[in-house]
């Protein structure tokens, strides 16, 4: 049975969605062609001084994070023997993303006083990714057998994995 | 794992007992290492994530609080053409364009910095267009304050220099970019008499005029910025520079 665990597929799909959202926000951050400021919405969030760290748009950092999460997901399929380390890495990245999104959402609500829907979408996605990866890490660590030949040999069913 | 059950040790064989004990020890050791590894795989990402987020928040707070040094932009595009108060260009030009803007509006900044030099070069410097800037300050308190400050600069004959400096120093909306302290700093780099500027701003000398300009724009139908009117047309917004130049070309005799 060469079946991939459902959670790892879910995680890759969420990371792809994140790439879409953060990619859109990055394009907006670099696009200077905005030619109208209307009542109610004037890219307040993206123009706030919190939208950049050392000149780099947060959206770009978010995009890099989702790309990393997706790349690690692919690597995990290819090298399932290392699933524990790779899942641990992904859970860590997603945890950092979730905490930072929490900080950004706090800024939106209480400091900038404006909400950016795409930023909220990204916060939801990264939180979901963190939950899925944590669940995955739990599964992978549980499956890990202990033998006197060594530690962490993968279960037989996962030794050869194909993407589909 | 079950090797020991399949091959029961022969009682009394000391060597065999030692072998089994070593095996059991190795197994215990392997289990200990596995537990340790599992623990590391959980703890390490948490610690790294916490440290990374801590650094990120610290950096974000630092760059947000750091009020960027006030920049003085190149204003030669304004000073090289006839300018008078809120007007730029030949008073007898055949086309009169009004622009309504808000100094906190990123689209106005974008228009000012990317497209306006072309307009100056092709239409204002050539005597085809007389340009007027009016305030439609709607984004927040700092918008009206910046508009009042520009009026105070106008009193000292440096409206366009101050106007360009406001856009050059736009850092966000209602985040202190145009606090009174920073407006004074901008006035200083523009070369205004800061004392006079300060009392003009503090006394609200042009408060009512700015409000009047906003009410007037609203009654004309301005709802967004930048909005334009060519020879008294109804206000319109643009999606590209071409939208504006086309209207100007149509109005030219």
C-alpha cells in the first residue's frame, strides 16, 4: 500500500492556497499602479509602517514561508524516511507563521484599525497548516519504531512512496 | 524484537546471558535515544519558531517607530514653470485642470511621483495647461492637518515645494507621518520660517478654508482621490495616465 497520509496532502493543498494569497498580496505590495483612493478602503493595511520589515514587504516574507512549506511537503513525499524531521520543520515554520499572523491581526484590529481580508485569509490558512502539521508530527512520531538496529527506521508501508 | 523468544537462552550459559543482557541494554539505549529524538523534534521547532517570531516582532516595532528622516524631494519640476499659490503654469493656458488630492492617499503619491512629471513636461511647461491643486482630505485627521500645513506653506510662497515634500514623506495613514512635529520638520527642510509656520498651524489659520474646500469638492461630486476636472467638467478618476491626457487633448483648441 503506497498511500500517502491524508494530512500530508491537506498540508500541501493549504500551502498552495497560501502561495496564491501571499502571491497576490506581494504583487499588490509592489504594484504602484494604484490610481484611486476611494472612501473606506485605501490599502490602509498595506500602506501602514508595519507592512514592511527593513524595506521587505511582509507579504513577500509570507510568500517565501508558503513556498518553503510547500517545498518541504514535496520533499516529504519524495523522502518519506525523513518524514519526522521534515514534518517537524514544517510544523516549526507554520507555528512561526501562525504566531506572527496573530501579531499582525492584533495590529490590524487595535493599532491600524483596518482589516485586510486577504491578510485574514492568510492567517486562517497558516493556522490550519500548523494544526495539520502538528497532527502529522504526532502521527509520524507515533509510527516511528524502535529497534536495536537503530532509531527511526520508517514503517515498511512508507519505505517507497510515490507522489500519487 | 522477538528474537529472544524464538531462541530461548540455554540456562547456565554465561556467555549467552551476557549476550542477551547486552542486547537488552542496546535496546534500552535505542529506546532512550528514540525518546530523546522525538522530544527534540517537538521542542526544537517550537524554540526556533518562538525566537524567530520574537525577532520579527522586535524588528517590526523598531522599523515602525523609527520615524524616517524627512526627505526633501527634487522640486525643480515645479520651480521651472510659472507657479503661483495653488496654481502651476501659464495663467492664460487654454486648458484648466483641477486635481483633488489627499496627502495621505497612496494613489495621489503614485500619481504625483510617476505621472505628474510627464504632465508638467508635456502640458504645463509648454503653456497648454494651467494646473490647480485642491484638497479633498478624507482619509483622516492627518490628512486635514497636512492640507492646513500646505496652506501655511502657501502663505510663505512655497506651496508646491511643501506639497512635493508631503508626498515624499508619506509613510502610512494616520500613523504620525503628518503629526505636527513632523510637519514642522518638513517645513524646516523645505526652507520655511518654522516659527511662522508653527503659529499658523497651531492657530488653525486655514482650518475653515480647508473644510470649505472639502465641502465644495463633495458638492461637485468628488468621492475619491486623485480626482480631476478639465475645463470645468464633472470630476473624474483615472485608471491610467492616458485617461487624463486624452481628456486634456480633447480640451485643447
